[in-house]
């Protein structure tokens, strides 16, 4: 077993650095007893804890977060969210399955809105729509398929040519694109901090409290550096770190991705980014994600590393090159913050979710879409535990993660597939 379940994060989270300082909750110390213990204060874990408190207001609920809230994986994403995903599959069965998933997507999104309203906090949520941009012929085929998918789903969208993209995002780097009117941008560190700081009174949150071992079979004992927590029910909401405890190792891989946010720019430079608020997703999955941040900053997200972190300098150079290639007139602008974040990928894109053993539950495999999906899965996992509902409709909609070959075949396969996909991505990287 690895010495620690925590990711190898070598740099502070830029989103968190943009916010005012926050006083973290103290670590857990001593011997504790709880009915429910949630491991991980990300979107899934906090949604589970919140729903448990709604279903059993008198229950003693403990949340153990290995890092400081705002520095974990939940704050290290690009800040994209949507209530309604647009899929490119055109078969009747694919459209019907996508519609079923979107019903759960809407449930998670609405739960986040309700938590923000009840807690009285903001995360700079803006409905901006979402742009899919293509820099290669293969990417343009994805753009056309997305336009057709939006039509089938009844989602308002518009095609963008090179000139239209330049007007929107300030660069003529891309050949074509599609803007779907459904899509939001947010400040992920502000969101996860707000969710953590407005938990119901019966939920006790402890930060900087990594769970090092889980012992027993009911109640279980969770061991941390300074505490033991005995709980009747345990939820592992740790995404890929669930492998640290020996579960689902044949279903998940850990991927590090990297992002950078520029220094604040003067008005003349900031004006070169087109519209006041926008986000761009690449047509190829290994391409670069872009967005404006506030009125005077810019974010670029790219790079993928398998199961281990990249050197910080290497990541900074690569992200700077991608930024300057798209905005050569801003070559003098530097990236002020560069950081990595982990996500858990599965072979077929489906999560692994549900009961592991009596009294032990887990959710993992967000596949880079954990803000809303994780909220839904955490909420429904709490309902399964309290009510016994097997959540068959959810399971049917999302599916379950498929088997992944063991090492060394897994690493070899990842390298081969990555090399092929990088060639396909080309200019979209």
C-alpha cells in the first residue's frame, strides 16, 4: 500500500490563490464515534454528507478531508459546469441514454444551486454557453457532429467560422466551432469552499486529516495521523485514491492534468480576448481547454500525465507555449499560477459506484466531469444507504466502469494510445 493516499501536488492551486485566505477546520484528533464517516470533502463527499443530514437530521456525521479544502482535486479543475450535456452520438439508443443522464445531471446542478442559495455564498457562476473549437479537419468533423447532436436534443446552438471565433475569443487560431447555449463557468475553489463552510450543523468536517487505513467490518475504524474514527457506515468519496485502500484497482487509472492562469493584464491586453466571458473546449480530448477568468486573466489547461506528476517547470513551459501559439500578440504575458490536478479515468467512461461491502460504499471514476456528476452520485449514494434504494435508474443511465488490464500492460497500452491520440490531436494540443 502506498505511504499516503494524497496526490503529489507540487504547486498551490491557482483558483484558491485568487481568493481571500480561509481558515481551515482543524485536523481530527483522539478517538471519535460516528454513525456515518465520509472520506473526502470533494463534490461527491460533501453532497453525500449534506444529503445524509437531510435524511437523518440527528445523525452524527464526520467528513475527513486529507488536504485543505480549496487545495484538493475538486478546486483544481477548469470551472466548467452544465445542466444539460450535448452528446455527438446520433443513434436513437444513444440519444435516449443521453437524455436519461441529463435528468440526473439536472438534479446535481440544481442541488448545487440550492446549496449556494441556502448557504448564501457565490462562486462567480455565469451562464456563458460553451464553445467547442476545432483546429484540425478531424476536429471539424466533431464540430459538425456536435451541431447535429444539439439539434436532436433541442439545445440552442450556432456554428462559428474562423471570423466568428475570433470575434468571440480573440484568436483566429481555430478553423471552426460550435457554441451551445447551455453551459456555465464558475470559480471551483470558491464553490468547494462554500459547500464545505455551509454544511449542516450535524456534520463535523476535519481538514488535513488523511485516512491512512480502514480496519474491521462493522463498525469500521478509520485511522488518521492523530485520530481513530469508529463508524457504522463509511463512504469513500476519494475518486482515484480509493485504490489506496485496495478497492477497484482494476477499474481506475489516475491522470494528472495541468492548468495555468495568467497574471492580471492591463485593459488593452485584456481587450484582445474577445467577449467578456467565454470557455472553450477542444474538439479532441487531448487538446487544450481555454477560458477567460474575470476581466483581466486567462486560463489554459492541457497536458496529461499517467499516474505520476510532471515537473513543475516542464508543465509551465508547455502551457506557456500553448497560450502563446494561440495569442502571439500576448507573448509578453506570463502565467502567474501553474498547478496540477488529478482525475480518475475508466476504460468506458462510466463511474464505479455503490456498495463495496456491508457498511462500506464508494464512488469513483468521474472522468473529468466531477462538479455536477459527483454531486449527483454523492447525493444518490446517501439515499441508497439510508433508504435502501438500489438506484437502478441511475445505474442503468451511467453504466459501470469496465475492467482495465493489469500492469505492465496498462502502462504500455496508455503510452501507445496516448501517442496515437497526440498525433490525431495535432494543432488542438
